[in-house]
C-alpha cells in the first residue's frame, strides 16, 4: 500500500494522484451504507439542500464505527504517511453526496479555512477522497487546478455574506474570487478528476478545486478524510469538533481486512 515513485511524482507535480481499486466492492458497500445512515442524523453536522434533503455530513468518523475504521484503513493511512513523511491525524472528515440537481461546491482550497479559521499553521496536509460511486464526466466530478498547490494560500479568497447558508457554513468558506480563478486557470489549466468506485484520491489540501451541479440521475457519493501531519495541528478551536479536530493522536493503520468484520445490510442502526 505504498505509492510508487511515479505516483509520488504525480502527486508532487500535479497536486494529486488517484489510486484505483484501493477498496473492494464489499468494503465500498459497507462504507456507502454507513454514510447513507449517517446522513439521516438530525444534527447541525448535516448540511442540506434547499428541499431539506441531506448532502453533507461533517465529522462522519465521529458518528459511526465503520467510518472511523475507514479513516484507519491502510489504503488511506499508509500512502498519506508516505507523502507527508510523518504520522498523521484527521483534521476533518465529511460525506459529500451530490444528488441530482443538488448544490455546487464553489472554488476553494480546503487549507484556506483550515488555516484562517482553524489555525492549522502550515500548508501541509492531504484531502483524501474515497469514491463510493463511479465518477465520470457526467455526474459532476471534482474539478481542480493542477499545480495550484505551488501557490500556497491563494490570497484573494473571500467570504460571501449573501450566501444562503452564510449563518451555518459559508461564513467559514473562503471562496476563490473569479479574477483569481481566471488567473490560475490561465496559468495552470483545469481538470476533471474521474475514477471508479473503490478508488482513493490523495490531493494536496492547497489545490484549488470545486464542482458543478449534478444534472444526471447518477448519484455521486464521495467520503473525505482530510489529514495533517501531527506537527501541524489546528490551534484555534473556534469551530465545533465535527468541523475541526480536537484529537491529534496519530492514526495507526489497521490491517487490510479491517472493514471485513462489517457487512452491508446487517449493521445495526
Ligand atoms: O465533493 C465535492 O464536489 C467537493 C467537496 C469539497 O471540496 C468540500 O466539501 O470542501
């Protein structure tokens, strides 16, 4: 579960690498079922579409043993430790389900909020995404600016106080301005990130990314586990724990079959 020299080089150059087949079909079924259950939670950790249907849950690993196990899956932990050359902790996890005609995710860097709001000092960390569905050009893949990690923190990112979800979510979100985005895309280009279910994406958390509306009938469920090295902990504690870690204990990888003790369809709620 170590990355090859070529995979590491791709991560360093482009800012991300996708590792296919990191999770088997049964493992994907287990974490998918867990995610769908967790999205039914009534609390403020769940973000909703305008019609009330849930599409995001922050801190997923705090609420479910199967998702906590996922954060310690060797297919996630070992490559992350390799790329960051250190032990790691989970700064934030989240479920992101893009349903038909659901919301967009505006251009941003995850590190933008982690630094400005959560007090994570350095741009060192990885946004891991576990693909629970096949993602192609048709079901609103992640879009990202390759090489944008070289910019560090993009300075012209702004908060939009008129955003409909400003009170709960958007006041923490530093969206990249249109002018900055145009400059970045001119300099670096823009790519889609497509992959089959069971793939795992490792993306530098300073890469500028976003996604558009999913007008297809195909669900697009991704599970995010954002990790930082243990010498780069958030210091502000302004946001609740489901947004930003309190537990900085190093993640110890479990064995490769760690999700096998769960079975989709038989997990008690
Ligand atoms: O899944 C997506 O489309 C993007 C999610 C994302 O970047 C975020 O939640 O910060």
